[in-house]
C-alpha cells in the first residue's frame, strides 16, 4: 500500500513535466507586419507594431492613398474607415519615420520630423530607413501593401 502511494505521488509530480509547456499569450513574441510604400519614384519598407490598430490598418491593405503635406512635419492621408483603437495609448510623441493614426480625424499621419506628444495620436509602426522620399512638395499617391 505504501509502495502504491509513493508511486502515485511520484507520477503526479512528474506528469506536468511530461506535458508540452503552455506559453501564456503575454510571453509570445509580438507579430510584426512588414509593409511596402510604393511611390512613383521610390519604394520604402516599414514595420507595423503588434497592436489592434496596426492590425486593422494592415487589414485594409493593399490601398492607394494620397499623401498631402501637413505643416512640413507630416504627410497625412484619409483612410476608407475608422480603425480599431482598442488598447491604444491616449497620446504619443512621434519621431521621424513614425507611421501613426490621428484618431480624432481618423487619418494616417507619417512623420517627417519629430513632434511633441499629441493626444489622439496612435502609433502604427515606423519606416525601416530614411523617409526623405516622402519629403516633397504637393500631394503624392502611394500604394501601401503587405510585403509578404
């Protein structure tokens, strides 16, 4: 009887080690989405972050967007619909090359220069290299697509 009890206790202690380890969702690596931004004379690559808003933006791609200058600091474009902002920060301080959503207007904003923290600005990702190809006068049509 004692032998059976000891055997059962040993099996109970060893059993969890025999099962595959469960990885909590918070420990899984983030899913980054690679995109291309195709201009008439250049192609840029960017990486979207692992957020509900970035995933929702990726879901509307491929898409042609008209980028227009906004105060020499950013390029903005209207999106076809509002994006999901679940879990988004209340404000964000953008750096050069950041791709963001300005939630109050529902438009895309790409920063050519750093800017102060702005309420309603939601980070989507950032360009993988320089954004000088976007720094031009007048509107430009750009094709945004997944780089898969």
